[in-house]
């Protein structure tokens, strides 16, 4: 696939999933008891020492991929410590363009289902939390694989002061917005400014393909 030739999302789901409310309410009233993986615990302990020694705001960039977004966010917020997290070691160790090289960020390989719970328990001073272009899992049967349908969802909105998600699939964000509303959290859904610098390679490809990208923001 060439740049600017990204396919639009194809789904068999006509609207917000009919079982979303039941799924979210179950997770809101049930403890997530999955054991935390050792590799994520060790990765967290290492980065937690940096966070505790840092004086200033922390920005969390989840599903950061190659870390382009983490670097751009760090450049835009020179007084913050930006932590990018991705489950793939191959992605976070990949080279990116020199223009995005800054010093105030760190990339961590970890399972976010575990990492989120550790961040919450450690009470990190997260100013803003980004989830940029997560895997949309567009098939209806995979709704529980989306962040708002997962057991870790209650921890996601307990981290930080502000949350921002982006997607080229508006329904994904509409579902996340509905899930937040069930937890009594208001949010706003808006178009991403196509004139602004793309935060991720995915965003650049989607926009080059003529797809509108969307942003969901919530004050927590």
C-alpha cells in the first residue's frame, strides 16, 4: 500500500454496539484481577523512578507505535516528561526522522492492560493522556477488544486531568464517548485540523487518503 492509499474502515456494525452499556457497567462494577505481567512490572518500575524524580507535568502517550507522536508532544511541551508506551519492541526501537529528536521523552515496552493499573496505583501526576489511533477492531464481535469495551477501561479515565483519543473511524470515538457518559464523564468530539502537523504516521496516511480524522477530548 502506498502513502495516501489507506483504506477506510469496513465494519458490520451500523451504530454503537447494542451490548456496550452492559459491557461497560460490568467493568465499572467488577475488579480487574488479571495478574500483572513481570516484564511490564519491571518496565514500569524503571520508568517510575524517572517520574518520581521529575518535577513537572507528565504526559502519557499510549499505543505510541514508533514514538513519533511522543517526540512531537515532547517538543510541543518542553517542560513536561512524555512517556510513550507500546507493546511492540520492534516499533518503539525503530528510527524516526531527526527533526523529531528531543530529550524530554522516554519510550516503554509494556502491556497497557497492566501498565494503566500500575500508573493508577502509583498516582502519577499525568497532565494529559493521549490514545492516538488505537486498533479499532471494527468487527462487532470484537467490541471487548476496544479500549472502552475492555476490563481496564475504568482505569483509563482515572489517569490524568485530560484524555484525548483520535481515530479515522468516528464510530469508535462515539462508542468511547458513550462509555465515558455511562461513567458520568462528559466529552467533546471534533474534527482534527487537517492543516496541523500530523501526530502519527497513521494520521498522515489517513489524511493523505482523504479520510477525515476525529478527536475526542474529556476533562477528567
